[in-house]
C-alpha cells in the first residue's frame, strides 16, 4: 500500500486515538471507518417514509402522533408493572 503523510493537530490525533476499537488498529482503518459511516446513502423507501412522517406531523401536529407508554401497552396487550420510586 502506498502511504502519505498528513498534518493534523495534536487534538485531532487524540480524537483519532480515542476511536480505536483495538490497540493495533491503524489510523488508516479508523479514517476509512469514519468515511464509510458517512457515505451511507438513504434509500428511496426511507426518504418516502420520512416525507410521509413529516406530512403527518404537519397535518396532525406532533401531539396527535405520539402516545403514552400506557396507551402503547394497552394496544399491544402488555401489562405494565406499577413500580413506585
């Protein structure tokens, strides 16, 4: 593999070190992992779901699209333990 040198600040170097998943992980691996994580594209289906959810929020308002944990439990037929602190 061909290599190059880049200039980064000490603070950036420390941040890169903190991202190591194992002791001998190279900075090249760390940088590539960061790039890969940020290159993921949103699918057309995901975009449509997001747009639909936003339309619903605009039309109904956020309060009408949320439910309490008790409401969700009732719908799913789940009993909640009444734990008091």
